């Protein structure tokens, strides 16, 4: 089977300590624990992708524009991205069982608050709390699995932890659309309550409380400056969309200063929250930078499509959710052949071609109208899903190809953080472009702003395409077995 990529199994190595308490040959594979963590991952991914089909109805209940619901998605992803680097430290300091159970409790409580939210700002605040639970839940649970799994069973463990990432995005659009149309969008969050409580009861019995003898120092300065920078960046984008010119500039300036100080600190700190020295590796630097741009664009598509279908083309939430499934069907269908493709043609060629196809799909999405046959829309989304899957796999395969084994953990933590923040930034920028499109006099109402946003994103994809061509021809050949 193809080696699972970090995109399929996000944040695999988010800790500095990966020690076990027994020799690998004496460790029995913890199947029940792996299934528990897989279930937690399923809940998290389902929750992060199920909102999009419900956004127009949520906006109608709150009395805001549909695109304003982007904030509930963005803050969730940003919160996860900011808290990922400290998840391992928390597990080492307080024990995986305590942190995992607390994360489940926080996630479940936040789901109730989301379902009861009286307005979109309350929903946004609850999503921040939910993101905090999600950020601790899956990485810490995965750490518990890896610490109790022998080397001979690592592939089996990764397989257990991979299937939710493939299945949840397929079910989420259909489930979100159906619940919104035939019940209420609030049931999207209430579904998490029985699942979370069941997982919590099981976790108390199954999750081991393994801790290393020595807990490393946490880089609180780096964490604080990064959090401030990301928070003010998000606020500045929202202010720009709301027409707050001067306040948005001030917020953006604070974000830039905080993030610049964080980068300076990471270079000088002995034990930084994010080790930027790994960026000296050329293939990692190129793939981390351009891959974050690529991910920002591609992850935004499932957010924009339901809005285009419902607001622009007049589709129902159920139909919108059902059609978006085609995107993830293409994603899953191509998985078995992605590694053979990279082995046959090389990562650089495969990556560039997937980006080119993705650009073409974005251009085609910009041309969708109410008269476009649904069959053509389904074909377009399947092709887009195929390109998306190949692109993610190629990026993650190339990223770690030249990284020294002793720096893999640092590289994966940095890449995972950049990917999450890139995804959140993509949704925020997508919403900003839609708002700007609504203000332009020559852009038609309805589908116009969304079509304009897809066109802009197609142009943005030129950046990762150029970066892909700058990769060495032999990039990742050793990883794919082409060498």
C-alpha cells in the first residue's frame, strides 16, 4: 500500500519525546486504543468540514451574509494550528490520559455551545474553544498509540489512523447538507455530544498515562508571540472585509511585528517552539512555502463550492452537499496509484502536472452557471479531487526527502503548523475576496463574487507551479523508490 502522507495523517510527530516503556518486540499492538484515536480523528475532521453546506442557513438564522460564516471555520483551523506545537509538551507534562480526556471534554462542551449559539460571534467563540479541544485531542491520542506500538506494527497503527481522514470528508458534505435541509444546522454540533461522551468514557479506561522522565522547557515566548501574530492577522482580514480600512492596517501591522519577532526569537532560542533551521534544507523550504500556498487554495474550495451552489446557483443544501462529495471521491479513488505515479515520472513532474490540472479546474469552477449540467459539475469535481490528492501526496513526500532523521520531528511539527495556518488563511482570504467582489460594480450579483474568487485563486496557483519547477529533478526519488 502507498505510504500514508502527513496530510492524510496530520501531525504524526508533534512531540520531542517518542519514548516507549518496553522494547518493541515486547509491545502488543493496542488495537482498541488505535480505534479510539481514529474515532476522535473522525469526529474532528467531520466537524471541521461539515459546516460549509450549512453556512447559508446559519447565516440566515444569524442575520449575516453567508460568507461571514467563514470566521467559524477559520478560527477553528487557526486555533488548531497555533496549539499543535505545544500538544506534545502538554502530554509530557500532564500525561496523555489527562490531556486526551480533557480535550474530549472541552470539544464536547464546545459542541454544545456551538449548537446553542444565539449569534455568529458566540458561534465563533465556541469554535475557538472547540479548536483548542481538537488541537489537543488527536495529536495527544496519536502519541499514546505510537508510544505503545512496536516498530513492527507502526504501519498497521498508521493505517488505523489514516482511514478517518479519507472517510470523514466524504460523509461530511452530505451529512451537513441533509441535516440543514431536513432538521437544523444545530444538529451538526449536537451529533458530537453522544460521540464525545462515549469516547471520554472509553478513554478513561484505555489511554495509558506514559510520561518521559524529563520534560523539556516550553518556549512560552515563541508560543505567545505566534498566537498574537496569528490572532491579529485573522482580525485584520476580517476588518478589511468589513470595510475597516485604518483599523485593519493597524491590526495587520501588529500581526507583522509579532510574527517577525517570533521568527527572530525562533532563530535565537536554544529550544524553540518551531525550529526554523530545518528550512535550510532546500526541498523542505520549497515544499513548505509553496505547499502552504497550494494548501491554502485547495482547502478553500470545499468552503466556497457550497456557497456558490446555494447562494449563486440556487441549489438546496442537500443537493449542494451531495455534489461536493464528488471532490472527495476523486481524492480517494486516486490514492492507490499516487505512489506508482511518482515512482514512474518523479515527484517534480507529478507535482507540476497536478498543480496545472488544479489551476484548470479552478478556472472551470469560475465558469459554472445555473445552466451547467450537474453531470459536468460532478466530473469537474472528481478531476479536481484527483489533482488535489496527488498534489498533497507529492508535497508531503518531497518535503521530508532530504531532512536528516534527527530533525524529522521538528520538520513535521513546522510543516503541520504551516499547513493548518495556511488552510485557515486560505478560507479567510477566500471570504475576503468574495466580499470585495460583492462591492465591485461590474461583478454580477449571486454567483459573480464566487466565480471571481475562483479565478483569482487560479492565478495564485502560478506561485506553487513555479516553485515546483525549481525542485531538483531527483527530488524525493529515494522516498518513492525511483532512485
